[in-house]
């Protein structure tokens, strides 16, 4: 399989929140990250919209995201 990422991803283990509709959020774990996107562990991808803000717990950074792929427990996102 050919690597299609534009920038390298780095393994991390950071807590974050998937935020949308100003109605709280869904906890997740960032598994890897790059300048262009990230892989998120989630309990379930059901109900998570295609576009949302990813709020990093450790430094309170916010990244707008668009879902690129989904599996049963993971979501791949691209940063806007």
C-alpha cells in the first residue's frame, strides 16, 4: 500500500473532545496526529457529524475537522 499522507503522523495518546452544536461533546483519544489530520479512538462513531471541532484537553487547542474515514471504533479526520 502506498503512503498517501502529505505529512508524517506521530503517535500520541492525548485526551480530546469532539464538539459540535454547542451541546457538550464526545470524549475521544487522539492516537496519531500530523499537520493535516489525526486518528481518533471513539466508543462509537454513531452520531458524530462529518464536521466538528476537536478540543485538546491538555493545552485547550481547538482544531476544526472533517471526517475522512470511519471504522467501528476509530475516525480519521483532516484538519481544515
